C-alpha cells in the first residue's frame, strides 16, 4: 500500500465486509467517480473488485480501460496493490435481451419474444426497467461469485429508487391470473372472433379501446404472453431473488450528495425513499464540498487605489462570498445530517483540483472515504 | 426591460431539457419568473411524479393548475401532469359511459394494453399541454389565452427527445380515430416554430455538454421542433484576469504589495486559497464552454453561479436575473419595437 493509500479509512470496514456496494444519489453528484474510487479502495485493501459504471467521463473511462472494453468486465492494471480491480460499463438495454436469451426454452420462442412489440416496449412501459436490468447484471455477477466485491453505479434517474420497486412491479405486471387469460390456447383464435371467451363488459371495453385508439395491441399482448408463459415461472423466481439480494445484509447502500441546497434536498428525498423500503444507507458521502478557508471571522477592509490594493480588495471580496456560500451550503448539509440515523458513516470529499479524474485522482478521493 | 424582446418568449410553449442534474427545473422556473416580470400569465409544468418543483421551491404541485406566485401583473401557476391520468381522462371522454370505462380501468387487461401501446400515455400528456396552450378565458373582447407562456420541465435528455417524438410515432402506427387526430395535431403544433421551442440546459462540464450536443444532433436529424438557445447554467464568474495573476506570480514586489494591502497574514493566505479555487473552477469550465460554442448551431446563453441562496423563489429570482441579463445581451433580443424584422 502506498502512503497515499494509507490515508482515509472510514469506509474500510464496509468495503472489506460487504459483497455489494450500491451507490445512489441524484444526477450529477459524482456517483460514477465515487463508485470507481470505492472500488479502487477495495482493491487496495486486497479484495477482488468489479465496478459496474453507467457513463464515465472520458479520462475516467480511459483510466478504467472502458474505451476499449466497454460492456465486458476486464482487469484494470494497478501497481503495488494486493487485490484486483475490474471494470465494465452497464448496458441496460441489452440485458433484458440477455435475460430472455437465458430463460427462453428454445430459439423460436426467444425470437418471437425479441421481435414482439410489447416486449420491445416493455422496458419503456415499466418505469425502472433499465434500472432493474442493472440489478439483474449485479445479480448475475454475484451468483457467479468471481468477485469478492461488486460496486454498482446507478443511473441518474428521476424516480429515486425505481430499481428497488421494479422487480415487484414487473411481477405484478405479469401477474399469474391475467396471464392465464392470455395463454389459453383458444384466446388467440378468439381475438379474431371478438374475444368471445372474455367477460362481456370487458370485451366491449377492449373493443372500444382498440376502436378509439386504433391500436391492435391485444394481439401483440396475447402473442407475447403465449411465448412468455414458458419462462414466467423462472422469471418470477429470478425477480424475487434479485429483490431479496437488494434488501439483504450483503448489500450496502452509499448515498452521495453535493453541497447545493437543491441537491441536499434530493439526497433527503432518496434517504426517505430508502427508509420506505426498510433500508438505510450505510454511508453518506458529501462530495465536492467547499473549503472553509480558515480565515479570521472578520475579514480586513482593504483601502488604497493601487493595482495591488484593487486586486487585494477583490480577493477579500471573493473569499467573503465563497465562505458565506460554503456556510449556507453547510447549513443545509447539517439539516440533512440531523435527520439521518447517527450510525451512518459520513465522509466529506473536498472539491478536487480538476474534473479530469484518473486513477491518481481516485486515490485522492478515497483518502477521504 | 429588454428581456421581453427575446424571441424565446414569443412561444406559447417552451420545453426545457438536458442531462439529469444540470438544473432544468431551476432554469424552467427562472424562465417563468422572467416572463411573469413582464406581466405574462405563465404555467410551469412538470411531467409525472417528478416532484422537482417541490424539492426546488418547497411547494407541492398538483394535477390542476395552482397559483404559485404573483409577480407584479404577472402570475405563475404550477401543474403536474400525470400521463396515466391523462389517458384515463381521454378514454373516459371517448367512451362516455361511466360504468363501462371505470370497469375498463380496473381490468388488468387495461395495463397490458397500455404497455403494448407505447407512447399512448405520453401523447396524452402532450395533449394536455396542447389544450392548456389553446385554452381561452373571458368573454367577448376580454377573451384571451389562459396562459401567455407554458414552460415545461421536460424529462432528461434521451427521454425528453423520446417524448417529443411520440406524436409522430403514434400518428404513424394508427390509421384513423381520435388518437390519430390528436397525434397529428400535436405533430403540427410541436413543429410550429412560432409556437413551440426546446431549450437545452447544460453545465460547463464534460458529460452535460456531450449530452446537450447529442440532443441537438438528434433533433436536427429527424425531429422538427424548433431549437431555442442552449443555456449554460451555473457558470463560474471570471473574477481575476490572466494578466494580474501572471503578475502576482512573476512580480515579487507586486505580490508583497497585495499581501500588505490585506494586512492579516491568515486572511491573506485564505484569500489566496479562495482565489486559487475560483481560478481553477473557471479554468476547468472553459474548455467545455468553448467546445459547446464551437460545435452548437444554437445560440448560447449563460447563467452565472448564484452564491449563497436558499431554495425557493429568492434563489430563482437570482437565477432569473442572471438569465435575463444574458437574454438581454443576446443579438436576438435587439429587435425593433414596431415588430418589423
């Protein structure tokens, strides 16, 4: 371990003991960079780590070898480190396809589903499906067991914790009762004959729907479910397992926020959403925090009209404004800290000198974690 | 005030989009604020359970327009559009018989139908915006549009573009009927540069700029929605010139004079640190800003970083001031008062 790596350590216990770290927070707070930093720390501590990122900035992507390898987990060359770091980019679009691929009983069923309109739009129709697919990938890696630690970066979604709701929502959607209507062999034929086998009023309503909207969706739906019926059981088991994994002791949530009042409000919202699911973040990372500058409380007044005095005056004014802004931000952060569980580890990461984050910068960051 | 002269405010609807986290909601609210200062009646709209307005302004926005603020003669209403509810409203209106449509909505098959009919709910959400834009109040000579301007806090980047594409997609997959009728009307409305514009918000950072340019590219490629200005939000102010910074570094006497002018060594050290952070922030932003300006065909506007304001209208006002100044400085704003081109 290098001297730089020896600093920090508040989150070491977490990083050493869990098998999954899920990094959550609103858009733009620095989740991707922090995920990479946590993962690197894991490797420094001797674990075999995989970080799954969403959309890393160019320098970071280069540092993690993502420009070349993208959606395959590949090793990141590190020096003087006991463990290992692997990285990959999540491909939320194709994992649904992979899942179908994995569960379909044969090529014909697979192809019918992949070509089906309902299937193609399922991921859009079900809010959180992309996020769910990220969880699916996490589940796969966890099940395969090649890595000691998985660090998951989450999408900057508007709906804070869709990925937690998604398994249940998908299951509800594909609920057994209604599924039966669609997979009854005669239903598909009946669709052409005015859906005789459905309850009268429902029939009329559906016919009306199709007339009003002009969309022949029922046929698509019926075809989808017929094809899907073979896989439903497996899908259900899987979705339940993913759900269970996300809420188990193996998973730790790291909530990230920035200093701005609006961002802190969003972090609070995330925190409350997690609580609704009986979950709690194990760590809160205050990212890109301002300095307090260690200035005297009362700043000197600058007099004089020379160029030097003029510059000095502006420097003091700048300090004053930045310090004041930092204090307002801090007061909002204090508000957040006051409502969260006191057992949560809080880490403060200062504003870095650069936004071009590479491995060296990641080490700087994890000195604060 | 010159702000009213910028063509962006001539639109009936302005969609505001951009990468998640750049400040779409803030900019949308600031635009509403600027329009209200000019005496306009504005409606601020968010789509789905975003709750963004609540987090930004501490006000809950419901499914009916509700007054959020009065600014002189102008007003700002807030509205949250739930696409699911909009579809149900539309279908209820079409089907007419309550016993029938309530039953339909309760049936599980309804969910599957909606899932199999992509964009149907989104079309309804846009339809609501269309209706709001055409709603009129008052009688006889006092009759006027309910709203002069509707500002929509649209979904982020890809989702925002997808939303605006939906009417054409639906129009293409349906041959006739009320949905097609409305979808076609929406296509025409969205494509009308005199009525609708899209403003993309970004930050002077790598990923937001990349996404903003990508959004612009996609729209120019196949979506006939008029592109308004790209708004660069939260831009760090330039406080120290390159020359004087160079002088500080090279001229020891000058540096000593600055130190002496401040007096207290601790204050001086702190001021130097704060200056370094300030300079660094700007230096970091500059290449991204330059890349944006070089590659966009849109006008760019800039909103300076707002220091030390809490959430709420106070903060929005400060943002609006910055945006207003940028709009006023825009060549597009220098239009003759008599309306000649």
